[in-house]
C-alpha cells in the first residue's frame, strides 16, 4: 500500500520531475501488477520512447484489458519507431491485443508482415493467438487454413492449439484430434483433458466425456470436475451432476465458486431442493456465502424449486446487490407468477439507482404480458427508445410478444421494422404471441414469411405453429406442417411430437395421435398426459384409464394433470371403483393437489352417484373458483336437490364469486329436473337482466324443455319464436319430445317438419315422430314414416347402459346379443320372473283365503 501511494505521488508530479528510463519502466510494471492499467498507460505517455522491449508486452496487456484501441495503436506506433516490431513476445502481444479489441484485420496484418522472419515462424504462441482470433470471429475455414499452414512451416501444434480446435470443430474431427493427442503423448496435460471433456459434452456425447474423465490419472484439478458437472447438466443428466458433486467432496479438490453454481443449477433443474439445502450448508462452511456468482445461483435454485420465501431470504441477506441478483429475484417472482412482487423489486432496483439491463427489461415485459398490464410494457418501451439497449434482441422479442398478446398488431409490426436482422428468437416471439392471443391465422402467415426469409425454425416455433393449426381446427394444414416437421428433422423432438399428438387429438384423429405417441423415442410426462386426454376426448375412456397405469412402469410419477385427465375418463363411464383407487393413490403419494384436480374429483363422485363424497371435498377446499361452485350446483340439480342448488347459488353470490353462463345452465337444468317452472324462468330473466349474460342455445333448450315437461306447449312454442337466433336441432327435438309426452300432434308435426329440414338423414328424428303417431293411434301416418325410413335406409342408434362389476365396466346395448354371457343373463332374468310370478300367485292365494 505504501509503495502504491509513492508511485501515485510520482505520477502526479511527472511533469515537474524528470524520471529516469529505468525508474519509469519500473513504475509502469508496478502499476500493471496492481491492476492500475490507466495510470500505467498515462505514465507511458510521459516519455513513450523510454519504454523498453520488456515493458511493451505489459503495456499491451493493459490496453487489452481496458479495450482501449487508442492506446493500443499508439503503442504499436512507438514499437515500430523503437525498431521492436520483430520481437516475438511483443508481436504476439500486439496480435492478442487487436484480436481482443475487435480489430482482427490489424492482427492479420501484423502476423503477415512478420511471418517471413524465420525466428517468428518458430513461435507457436503467435500462431495460436491468430488461430484463436479466426475462430472467435467465425472465420472457420480461414482458421483451419492457418492451422494447416502452421504445420506446413514445420511447426507442431501444442496443447493450446489443439484446445482451440476442440472448441470449434465437430464430433468426428474432435475424435481425430483425440486420437492425435493419445498418439503424441499429450494425455497428461490437464488443460487439454478439460478441453476434451468440454468438446464431448458440447456435442451431446456425454458418455465419451465421462470416459475421458473416468480415466484421468490426476483428478485434483477442480476445473475438470466443474466441466464434467456442467456437461452432465447441459445434457439433462442432472442426477449425475449431483452424484459427481458428492464424489468431489470425498476427493482432495479445492472448491471454487463454479463448483457450487453448477451443482445448484442441477438442483434447480431437477427440483431437488433438499440436496440444494445441503449445498447451501457446504458453501457457508467453505466461506462462499458472499460470492456473487454463488448466491445468485442459490437464489435461482430456490426460485426454480418454487421456494420463493427462501429465495427472498437469500436476496435480503446480501447487502451489496449486483444487477445479476436483482435480475434473479425478479425472474424468480415472474416464474412463480408473483407478478406484482416482481414489479415491486423492479421499482426498488430503480430507486437504488441500479441501471436495468436487457434481461431485467425482458422479464418486466413478460410480467406485464402475463397479467395483462400492457401500460407498463408501453412505458418500458418508451424508456427504451432513448437508450442503446433498445437494440437488444432479447428485449425486442419480449416487446413483440407483449404487443402480439395484447392484440396490437400494428405496434408489433413497428417493433419488427426496427430489428435489422430477424433471428429465430424474434420470429418465435411474434408467432407465439399471436397464438397466445388466439390470432392463429396471423401466426401461420408470419410462419410463412419466416420460411420465405430462409430462417430455420426451432422446436418452440414449430410447437406454436402446430398449436395454431389446432386452434383453427384445420387438420389439413396440420398434416402439411407435420410433413414439414419430418423434412427438417424435428419429428423426433419431444415438444414438437407432443404438439402433434394434441393437434390430432383435438381434431378427432386418435389413431394418428396414438401412432405418433408409440413412435416417439423420448416421452415426457406431458406427452403421457396428452395421450390420456386424447383417449378421453375421443370417446375411449377405457384406454385412457389403462394408459394411466403404465406411466409408473415407464419411470414417471403422475402429477395433478395426469390425475385430472384420468378422472375425466372415469367420470364419463361412472367407474366408481377406479375413481376411488385413483383418489387413494393421490392421497398416498401426497401428490400436490390444485383446484382443477379437486374439481375433477368432485365431478367424478357426482357422476358416479356419490354426492356426499363430493360435498365433503367441496366443504374442505381451501379455495373455490366459479367451476367449483358450478360443479356442486350441477351435482345437486342432477341428484334432484334443486332447493339446495338454489341455496348454494345464493351462497356463491355472497362469497363474491361472479356467476357465468354455465352457472345459470346448471340452475335452469336443476329447476327442469324438479319441475319448478316459474323459478327456472326467473333465473333465465336474472341471467340476462341482472348479470348481462347472453344466453346460448343450451339455455333456450332447457327453458323449452322446462315448459314442455310442465305441459305448457304453447308457451314453449311462443318462446321459440322470440329466440334471437335460429333454432337448431336440439330446440325442435325438445319440442317434439314434449309434444309426444302430452300427445299434441299438431305442435309435434310442426316441430318434426323443422327438425327434418335441418337433418333429413338422421334416423332418431323420425323415431320420435313415429312414436307420436303410434301413441295417438294415427296408424296411416306411422306407416308412412316407417316407409320413408326404409326407403332411406335409416336406423336409430341403439341406447346403451353400463354397469361396473369387479373393476370392470360392461356396456349393454338395446337388443344386443353380442355379449358372451347373453344366454346366462337371460336365463337369470327368466328365473327372476318365474320367482316373482310364483310369489305373486302365493300372495293372491293368501288374499283369497283372507
């Protein structure tokens, strides 16, 4: 400290005091050793020609560190004036300075002027500096030509040369270099071994990387461990990253910050917070709790594992917060959907005069989009216009997503025009933004523009495009996109495959979805859930239930979405035993329930006839949404408890839950089951007048059915005439059924005429009219209907019922004898009938004797 002060005083008086060349060079080196690069360069400028050949490499290093080309060029001029341009150490430092300061053409010029000198040719360090520059500036072919030229001059590559090549070449070339390393006894070089492991990891050949690591003789180098831990993580093998960290603790290895950062990232990736807490303890014991890289990784780990409170504790414990920590806290809140908390941290950051970077602003914009507060996004955009950070692709992509989600296509196009080179991220933001705003045609249009622009899509973009086809219910476009996906080689991607399964499922092609699912080499839990949902949606509930049992066999554990999907299948066939088994499974494994799962459980018990179980779940739910209330109201109605349904509706309003159209549909349906005509009509009026909810066709059908059941057929017909929309099949069918029930042939014929206009080739429409004529003894008209049906070849689809017995659901159709147990069932029915007849005769004899 004393010496530094003395040097500073000498520097401040350099104009009045004459320094000898020896003292000047000594002071320059002293400043550089202490990291005071600016003072060293200022001291050099006092007397440039006094610098010696041993001082220039240090000065060039200082200029490189400061990225100061003005000093760099001045040093170059002075070197030429001093006649030191042929010194190999100075030349290498010059090349390195120009490469790192971004003037690669200058570095090439320096090298080419010196390459003719024999002494310089033999200096491998200079060749390596330029080789590194070629690859850093993306000139791969030129770099390889430079490497071959070096060998042509008879200069063999050293470990650093080979490490540079390993960083840029492909897997096959990397294997060749690996062979060269083994043949030429480079194997014990730790720097080269690290480069080999890194090369294999980056090329997704993690087992080859592990082979190199496993056969290392000396594993005391912490860098090798860190690269291996990071390699496992990058390739999705986070469990191995954690295992390697545990092994590392047992070795004689000195931990560095990256050891903890990589392992904490693995814990966050795998959602293993317990191991993350152990790492937290380790880093405190070893004194790394104040390292900015470590505590930022620690905060991110807690955030990814959804332990937001722990992340906040880490954040508040750090006194000197850098931009990275602020960003990590904002990102944690955004990822866990604490949007307002994210805005609060952003405002505190601004109050602390911390300048936000592109990562901060993209998070804030995403947060605004998430909760629909687009004014915040616009204000951020207005601020960005005045700052150079506006050119950041990350921020511009976030702006595109925000404007697309808000439906501001013109604003999105304005941002689009400011982007000089549209990359895959920008196009992806535009396309996904339109999809999220349900503007599916615009998403497909922009995909076409991207393809015409020659930009190769990634899996995220293709997933969004497939979702757009799903949203449009356009299976033809979906098939074309499927072909395009195969053409560009993304058909084996799990995310793209899942989107295709979902598309074929929602478009009614379960066989195509099943084929895709079977052919997928890698499946995740989302894919399994989608396939279960596909079976249920397309009327194959049994296959959905069977698929659920296979999830665990393939190494996955069902989550709340899995349970919700299979419960929907169970509900559709009222398989109570299966429903109870799944409920028990949910409780035993302590699967985290959400409101959708609890709603699905309620619905299952209601449809299986166990209203009390549904009531119990409803009463013990920590939070209820409008779907929860609707489900319970519908349950009471379907079980004949209309008064309880109406009472629950009043309770719902008192709790501040706003009813929707489904609520009123359930209430009208409840009144319909109970025959409460006036109450049902009043609820219909309440929906339109008090709550301003536009009735849908289902509401009109329920009112018509309500009036028809009560025998008020004229009122029902007049109600149809007042409908603001054209009545569909369900309206006229309801009217026809009510007319048949009350033997009103005139209105029945009127309803049938309208029904047959809409669907002249549907057999069930004729059957209702046929029964009306038969029950009214209008045999001629009934015969005409039979004749018409025979001419058109029409039949009514048979009705069916099902029964669950011994964990199996059997379905029975009317007049169906396909069951293997048909004869046995009919024999039992005959026995029952004979016993009943016998009991009846005995009872009559007893009455007679009395």
